[in-house]
């Protein structure tokens, strides 16, 4: 097949959404398909529209280019929400000869809107005040609505998004598929579990409200008071060391290591040099960092929501806690800290379970969805 993959983010393999698209393309190419990828920076290097409309500008440009040369692709795999214009144009105008449209979606905007509204009510998520909530509903949510409702088929990275896409948008069974994210072979490394204290905590992710960073800071403050040797590394936060440390009490900042960004090649070593992975995110698709940490046999603590709950079975291959709950986060870390055998059991089970989430297997799952769409188009 001749496959187009388009996503309106920068082509940075270290970034989550971009990394997913890059891995999808690589695996589909290994399976013998011709794949072309369009990213924001190489497809729309100079924006002409105001910054707040950048997503829509990219979606319009993608639709125009596909319609200009419809025979170039057998299927268009457009990540949500950037397939909205192409999908809508196929519904409103002639779609003869145009490639079928398959969306890929990481997580639901409905979950994001709910969690950010709850956070704003607590005096957090200041960017989600009433004016921004209205803008989000009219603009961002509408783009997602059209992206999902106008697609021929779809692939969602967590079960919540998969089920919601069927129920809310009326897709018949067999059109939307659960296609999780994956991890790479270099993360599957043997871990030497020592019967010592697990002092080295690790968080990997951008420093955003939706990632639960306020609860990370709150819980570490409590842990540091109870565990004199505990240390936290914040990696891949994409903010300065000073800004990241400013979220913690002054007396604890010396116990915080901040790595604003690091290469993909350095990631396995980072996980292997730490003892417990702490990921308190409120909203996700299926986080690559969680899968990577599990592949290195790290015991993990994360929230019982979104794609995390698809991967983690509480007490078997990780620990799940309620989202937005610092007390539960502290208790879970202490449980792992105090019981080396429990850490060993969870880490080993995590590594074994995540073998089902390799990019090779994910590529074959996505290929199946794309083939379904292409074969349906040929029959019609």
C-alpha cells in the first residue's frame, strides 16, 4: 500500500506524539509499504495564520494536498484532530478517487476537558478558565469531533478513546480499533534488584498541569520528610532547571535533578539508573515513557485512568492510584520503597507484560486497520 501519515507536530523523535508517528511509519515500511510522513515543520514550515489557528491551518493544508493528487496514496492515516478538514470535505464534496481516511488518536478531549476543569476549580490549570473552556469546546473539541465522525476507520491508543469513538460518534462495530503504543528492543534490559532502599525516583514527561506535576511535587515533599535519602529526577520536562525546581520547597531543591531534555539513545540508561518510576498524569493516551520504564523492569506507580489502566494491573505489574491524589501517591511509593521483594516482583512482571507492546506488533495491528479501510474502498 501507499500510505500517508500526517500529524501536526514537530518532527522530534523524543516527543510522544511525533515518536508514535515515526515508529508507525518505520514499522509499516518494514512490512513492505510505501510510507510518506507529513509533520508540521516540514509540511508547513512558515505559518500564515495566527498561532491559535495553527492546528486548523495544518488540517486545511493537508486536505488540499491530498485532493490535489488523490492517486498518490491508497490510504490517508491522519492523526486527530488534523484529519477534520479532509474528512469533512469527503462528506460534503465528491470523494471519488480520494484515498480512504483512517484517524489515529492518542486520547479523548473529553477526558482532558473534565480533568482540567476539576484542576481549575482547585486553583490550578489557570489556562483553563471559563473563556478558555469555551474556546476549547468551540475550536479544539469541534476539530476532534469532525476528525472522528467523518473517518472511515480509526485507531485509538487507549480503550477509553476506542469505546468513546464508537458510542459518541455512532461508528458501527469493527470500524474503530484499539491500537496501543509500543516500545523498542533497546529498553528490554536485565535489572539487578538489590535488597536496598529504593532512593532514586524518576519522573519523565513535560511539565504540564495535565501530567499531574502538582501532585508529584506535593508527594515528594512528604516523601522527602520521611525518607532522608530519597531523590527525584525530573527528565524531559522541557523547562529550565530553575523553573522545575521552583515548584518544590527551597530546602528540597538540592534533592531534585532536572534534565530538561535528552536524546532517545540516552533513555534506557536513565531508566536503569533509577529505582521507582512515578507517573501521576491526569490525562494521557498511552504514555511511551510508562512502557519504556516497564520494559527496563522498573516498578511503576501511576494513575488509574486513560491508557495507564490498559497496561497496569494493580499489584501485579505496577501500582495504580487515584488521579489527583497525593496521599495515595505517597503511600504507593512507600509501599515499594519498604518492600524490595514487592519491587522485584512488580518490575519483573512489568517487563514481561510489556513484551506485548513492541512497535513491531503495533505496526502489524495498524497495518490491519489500514488494510480494512483500503479493501472497503476498493469494494465500493
